[in-house]
């Protein structure tokens, strides 16, 4: 009772005055501390529980496993996992699902999959948790493989959450083939009427470049929530249909749907891709004044990129003075890119110096600086930029493309000739080159 009311000190007093304690009392304390944002005290009670000779049960681990969300918690999470193995609790879906979620939050997909495979009787939550873990860790192909495994081998029937996760994987891969197959299955089972699944379908078709189909699904949805509108606005914006995004936003307001922070990210992106500079400024300036939404770094980055692409670099700098995002690496990178685009070498060098002082964790600033010098044929500057990159200890990741062929995804990396059919591919490319020359 005290824990539910947030009175942790009173709960501890009741604990100290109790003549006899059992695992239920310890579980109540642990869960209470976790729910009241005091996980360290929850772990102290967990240790006391062991010292008093009580063995934790599955309810003990519910709150504790949920607190392991970051890299700093990895050791603690692994110790809890070991305890569940010793107590033979890890093979139950109740605990196994929590372990999968924990490793997913730590971006340890291999460990999450091990935990998933060890669950003896997987329930629908087990499958959904693993599918969403694959997408969270950007292994979308594994998510689709898991869906196929579930459909072929498992007695558990997929639900709306299963298909929403699978469609998110299709979006990540831009796989129209798999997306259409899932859509067909949804039509047969009538699950497509769920608003969450409908949103996932709209997002999938938009990410695959089929905007007309995305809008058709959106317009036919029985119920549309804010996510539906935001997804469609973002879809229009990302493919250069700025006017369509603006029209949809106006329609959204007429039906009484109030925009949020995500809505304006989509509108600013749409303005950026369509070159609607003045419209983008109006949206940015109206956020706080009209809708009470404080601009965040995502909005500011879109605005700076919008002004930079239009060559209005001085105006972008004025906005930087008004908001506390001036020293963000993404913002400075956008301005440096704009300087390269418009040939403003002097201003670009100034932004580059600011950017490099922040000790960037990626190679992009060095590459942008090199390109800036190259655009003005300042070859000594190009050499110096690459020297700085080498001295930073960072390594430029080679570019790659992912191509779907008959449901299988092939990855091609720059200067990598290890593919089993490289010779055949090179022959085809030579043939195409000769045909292009003849034309």
C-alpha cells in the first residue's frame, strides 16, 4: 500500500517492524522501489533477500530485469540472467520474455535470440517480443525469417502486433515483395482493420516508394489516429510531395486532430525536400506560438538544413544564436554541407573548425571538409582533411547497397569482391557498359 502511494520510507518502516517476512514482502519492496524510480534500493533489497535465506521467484525478477536499459546496466542484467538460469526460471515464457526485452534494449540481439530459443513453450508475447527486438536492432531480415518460422512451425497464431512488427521490418528493408505478401495475409484474416496495422501498412508502402498505395490505405482506414496522419505527412514529405503534405496537414486540422512534435518534423522535412523555404519558416515559428510545442533538435536541424540548401546561410546563423542547439554536430554538419553546395569555402572552414572541436564520433565532418576543399580545387586542403581523419583514429565505413532478389537480400559493399557470383556480375556490367557506349 505504501509503495503504491509512493511512500517508500513508510514502506521500509513497516518492513523493519514486521515480525516475520516472506518472499512476497520482499517482492513488494523490490517492485515498489523500481516503480518509484529507485532501482538501486530495489537491488539492495534483492541482496538482503538472499542473505535472509529466501530464494527469489519469477515475480522478483519482473521489476529488476526491467531496470536494465543501458550499457551501464549490462553487468547487472547478465547477473540477473544467471540467477534465473540457476533457479531454472529462464525457460518459462514469463521470464524469458523479459530477458529478450532486456537484451534488446542493450542492442544484444544474439543474446536475445538465445533467450528466445531457450523458452520451452513460447507464447504470442515471446514471438512478438523477439520480432520487435530484431527490428529494434536493425536486423530486419531476421525478423522476417522469424515470422516465416512462426507461420510454418508454430501453433501460436500471429496477431496485430506480430504483423505490425513484420511490416516495420519490411519498411526497414524497403521490401515491397514481403510487404505485399503480408498485406495479402492481412486481407484474408481481416486484421488490416486494426489502426496499428493500418499505420504499419501506410508506413511500409511509403518507405518502399509507393506513395499512391500508401495514401489509398490511409484514406480507406476506418479509424485514423495522430500516428496515421503523421505517417502519411512524413511519407509525402520524404518523397518530395511538399504540397500534398501541406494539404494533408490542413485537412488534419479541419477534422480536429491536434498536431504534435512529430507532425512538425514531417512538415519541416516536406518543406525541405520540396524547397518550400518560407512555408517551412512559418511552420517552425508557429510551433510554440500557436500550438505550444517547444522546438527540439530534430526540428531545428530540419530548419537549418532547409535554409542551408536554399543558400540562406546567414539567416541560418541568426536562428542558431536564438536557440541552444548551435553546437550540435548534426546542425553544424548541415551548414558545412550547405557551404560546400554553394561554394562558400570561407564560411565552411569556420563551421568545420567548430565541428572538429566537438570531437565528432563519425567520419562525416572530415569527408564534408574534404569535399568543400575539392569543390574549390584546394587540393592541399583535401590532403590536410584526410590527414585529420587519419589522426582522429576513426575509420570511414565503406558504402553498401542492399538488393532484394526473389525474396533474398544481397549486400554489395564498395571494393568487396567476395560475392560468390562476382565474375558473372562483372561480365554483365561490362556488357551493359558496351551497350551504353554503342547507344
